[in-house]
C-alpha cells in the first residue's frame, strides 16, 4: 500500500443484530434472577369460585350453646324383681296397662314354700304341746313341794312341842339325857329341813319362770317365722309397688322364675325427662343446672340438666334434662326433641361461620381472600368456642375480611389459591 492509500476504519453500530441479541439475553437473565430473588415462590392452585363457599368475618353477639337431640323418657322407672322362686301360673295384666299400687300383675306357684309352711306349723304345734306338758309337770312338782313343805311344818311344830316339854321333864329328872338329846336333834333337824325346802321351792319357782318364758319365746319365734313364710307365700303374687304404666313384662306362663330375676318395669308418668346425647368434646363444660330449650312442635319448653352420666361410649356421654315449666301436651315416651343447650353467657365476639374448613384444618388456619378478589392466602388463626352456626375467632382475622369456609380437602398443601370465575 502506497502513501496515497488510506485505511478506512469501520464505524460501530449500536443497534446491530449482535447487540440486540446480547441486550435481549441480558434482560431475560435479569428477569430470571429477579424472580428467583424477589418473586412469589409459594405453591398455587387454580380454583373455580363456583365450587367454594366464601363468608365475611363479622362482629356480633356469640351465643354459647350447642344443638343436641333428646329422647323422652319417664321421670322414673321402677324395676320389678322376683323376691321368691316360682313357676308362672297366670299373667293378669299385659304391657301398657295402667297400674294402681297393689294390683296383682302375675301369680307364681312354689310347692316347696307350701311344704316349708306346713313344716313350720307342725313345729309350732309340737312346741305348744311341749310347753303344755312342761307346765303340767311343773305344776305337779310344785304341788309335791307344797305337800312336803306342809308336812315338814307340821312335824316341826310337833318336834318343837316335844323338845320344850322334854326340857322341863329333863330338869325334873323324869327322862334321861339321851331321850332329851334325841328330841332336841329331831327339832333342830326338822327346822333345818324346813329351811332347805323353802329354799328349794324358791329356786324351783325361779327355774319354772325362766323355763316357761323360754318356751313362750320359742313359740312366739315360730309364729313369727310362720308369718314371714306366709308373707313369702304372698310374694308369689307379683304386685305393682307404685301407680304407673306397666312398661315391660318379660316372663311367659310356665316359665320358672328365680329369686332376683328381672320381671319387668313400671314407668311413673307423673312427669317426663329427656335423655340427651352429647359429644365428649363438651364433657368438661357440661354440669348440673345448665338450662336449655326443648323443641316440641316448634314450641320451646325450658329444661334443666338434673343428672350427668360421666361414662363415655363411642365418643358420646349422656345427661338427663327435666322440664322446669309446662310439659308439652301429647308427649310420648320415645319421642325425640331438638334441644338448644346453653353452655355459657352470650357476649360480643368476632365470628366466622361454620364450614367444612374446620375438619380440614382443625381451626388452626384458613384461606383469606385478598382485596382484589383474585387470590386467597393461607393465614394462621386461633378459634375459641363454637355453636351450631359460628366459631369464635380469638386471633388472626379482622371484621370485614372474606375467607373460604368450605372444605379444603381438594386443595392439597398449597399456600395460595388463584380464584377464577
């Protein structure tokens, strides 16, 4: 190249094809990096608005009650148990019959009991005869004792006269000393014998009195036993112990009933109660004295819990409620009633309507819809008491916010819902 030639320098073009591709690539890289650092990384799910239920959070009076079902029962049930063994011979009244106290419901027979009565009667006759024979012997003994006593008194008087006469005769030397001493000995011996006979008679009288009292007591005891056995015989007639309705009667004619067997039941219809089934979740909050309204034919009747059965069966426990005012007309045993059972005082609170979300989350979180209405985000909350319509919100939600209250079972484990019409 000579001095006349000059090198032409290539001008740089900013909007060249190469520059354009580099710029586009850089922008894409920056967008990806921004999204990685600052973008929304939560899992999402598209949800059709028509398939969910949405409710607004409100503030209102929270009524602390639960809705339960009660079954009508008689105010008291009396059990009929057999107090004697026996065979059912006759049934006089059927189930559903109205009873008066003392009415005979059925008759039993018991041949062994009749034989026992005969044996006791024979024992009484034997005891009475023994008593009479013993009394006759005692009278004879008493007569003999009286005879001996009289004879001894006579002899004593005779020996006493002879003794005192012999004293004078001996002093005058008309009798010997031996004769005098014999008369003295006879007198003293007879006097001692008389004293002994009097003591024997006294002791015999005491013995006779005790023996007679013992025999009389034995006869009285046997008679009492006979009365008791005869009452047992009367127990073969099964009677109504109270006024009421014969609710159940188990035996059949010809059946042998054993002592203590349950024969049937009598319902006292002076009043009625409700046997109420309650979820064990409320067992710590239910106590005697709680009130409620029992619905019969759309009319409320006030009631009060009178008894609690603390045993839990299949996640439920039972209470008895009695009416505190008027009893519903035409009420029937076995009839059911919806009951609004008050658990506490009503007070103002933030409320969320009941829904399927609680079963999915246990009330620990909900999906809250943002102001745009396009998305719903998961938020932790705290729930307190509940009634059949609302849950009491303790924390996590504000009045006016909208939440999804239907079931979350189909949402999986996502954090964000994209709402579509």
